[in-house]
C-alpha cells in the first residue's frame, strides 16, 4: 500500500505557510512545497520567474499568485513507472495517464493544485470546461506524454 498527499495537500500547505509568513510581516516571499505560492515579487522587483518541466522556454511569472503542476505519472508506485499517484474517482484506480504535465495558476495554491490534479483526468475539451468554471485560475501549461 502506498499513498501520497500530492492531490491538494502540497498546495494547501503552501497557502498555510504563506499566510503564516504574511502574518509575521513578510511581503516578498516564494513558498515551494512542490507547489508554489508567491507573495509579492522577487527581490529585483519583478515577478518570480518559474520554469515548468514541460519543455517551454518561457518562465511563468508569479506575483501574488500560486502555481501548481500535476502529472499522473509524476509519482509512480511500480518499477516500470506505469502506476501513478493520481486516482480516478470514477474507478478508484490509478488514472490512465493523459498528460505528462498540467500547470495552473490561481490566487491560492490549494485551488491551483486541485485544478491541475483534476485536469490530469480530462481531455483537452474537459480541461477547457473545468477552467471556465474558475475565472481567477489560468491554464499555463499542458504537455503531452510524448513532449520532452
């Protein structure tokens, strides 16, 4: 038996840490728990430049925002790397991998994490429908399994 809390816990924890640091008066920080939450900006005054592991050359600028990335095979539980950590709620079994990586920004990391995880279960049209229900969130990357 193996279990991870990657579905939304990393995002929620990033939010909690950022909230605690903000309560202490910190204004320009980047929290990385595997998902990211930026408060303020990079010390140079620009947004935090985060690069996705999707082959894109352009970084995702993050200021007062969160970024989460998910992939069905991002964490695997078998030696062949075919049994991933994201469960399909329709079957209770590990999700069939559709995407290598899906990345979402949102005001809070818990939301970005939940959306990027859910998007791993959907086709391109389903992801568009999902994102339409969350106007404050943006899909910033979607890499096919064959993308390197």
